[in-house]
């Protein structure tokens, strides 16, 4: 594709990404029977392909509003926020906006997903988030209908590798204020930019440890329960359902999975940190400043969960993302016992 044609395709892509206009819902209920919101001045970091439905749970928790529809598009939620709780969110954007800064007093919230699974899902969803590949093959996030482009009838193994590398650092880059995708160079991934993304991992980990809540898409039920306990928000049946199903290809799934899994993903270490944080959230020891304050159902009392928190949190800060996941150790215990088990796993 010539430079002129590529520029034209990119301009068309950007025009199609203009914010859609949707009617603001007027049927909602004020949840006045709940305590004041725990989450205020919220910055929602929505990494692509990590569960759009969680935005509805976050909205209900922060604004204390409930609509009869189980799922609202972000643009519909935005107008409710503007009308009823304009100061609650500092970032709740249509699309996938990076976290530009995390200032004192802000409460950042995000969900992360197993990097290779997120990449496979995005590949079959019109090469989601890799804008220069989308422009090359005349696709956007929703046009044509996900998975129906002629591209999917003739893509090569190299196309899969290129896409996997393009979004391999998506979570790391968005956490540090950059676009999800690695830029293009010579019709492929800019290797220098990819290398620089690896150097962002430490900064991304440090930023993630300042988040008020971090969930895991692959552990969605655990994530919901931990968030409900922390935010003092009851869950409803639809919260546990997949309300926006991803594309399920009829062919080539195993082939694409094998290729994507064979690649190195910059996001792997940040995902490991996210799993550690979820384990702490489940036993009431996250965020660090409020260890023991929020107790998930079924865990020990506040005193038990807070016991030994200082040493455990110091261990987490010192090990970074080394060692195995803490999720299993913490999720299977309660209070201080779980914290001790997780800390022991972290040191191994």
C-alpha cells in the first residue's frame, strides 16, 4: 500500500471512530439504601478486550445508580454521569484511553487479561487496537462486522505474529500513558518501539501498585466479589453474565492460538502483578493504605486480615513480579493465614 493510500485509509479509520450518539437513559433508580460511595474521583483504565461489562458495575458502585438494562454502552453511561455524578469520575471515556497521570486523590481502576488470550480475542475482532494494521486491511473496531473481513480468509502466520507483537505491550503502554499498539515501521512492528516498551515494564508495575482496584478478566467471578466487598456494592445476576460476547471463529482458532502463545508478551509481568494484587484484595489488604478495612465475604475479621500486613506488603514491593502467582495461595486461605501463605509463595 502506497503512503498516500495508507494515509487515506488511516483518515477514514479515524473518522469512523468518532464518538457515536446514543440516547441517554432516563429509567434509573437511585440506590439510596447503600452507604456513600467508597470510590470517588475514579479513573477507569479500560484496556481493550478485558470486559466492557465491568464498566457498568463500576458505574453502579461509584454513582449509586441502577438501570433496568443489564448492560449500557459507555456513551450511555457517560451522559448519566454528566447529569447525576459529574465529579465522581475523572476518566470514563468511550474507547480505550490511556492513563495520562495518576494524581493524589485519584482512584484508578482496571482489569487485565492473560496477554496471549487478549491478543487472540483482539485478532479475531478486526485486529482490535492495532490501528495501522486495521487501516491496511480496511477495518475498524466494528466495521465490517467483527470477523467477517476478507482478511480472515487469507491471513498468513506472519500476519498473526505481526498483530501479536503490535499489541504485546498494550497494558504496559496504556498504564504509562501511551497508545495500546506499538507503532509501525517498514510495514511491520517498529522493533525499536517494541524494545522501548520492555523498558516501560518497571514503571507500569509501579503505577499499577498505586491503583485502588485491579481485577483479572480470566478470574471474573473472583474480581466481582472482591470489588463488591471493597466498594460496598451488591452484585446482581447479570453482573456474572457475558453480555458482549467476543467473536468465536469457525476456523483457524487453534492455529492462531499456537502462534500467539509462542510469542513473548511485554504484558506478561504486569499481568503477574495484577494477579498478586487481586489476591491481596480478596483478603482485605489492598489498597495498602486501607489494609484490613475492606473484607470480602467469607474471609477473617478485619483484625485478622490486617495482621502482618506491613511485612507482606513490603515483600510484594521488594519482589516486584518475581516468583509464582499469589492468587491461589491467598484465595484458598483467610485473613493473616492467606497473607502469610502468599508471602511465602512470593519469596520462593
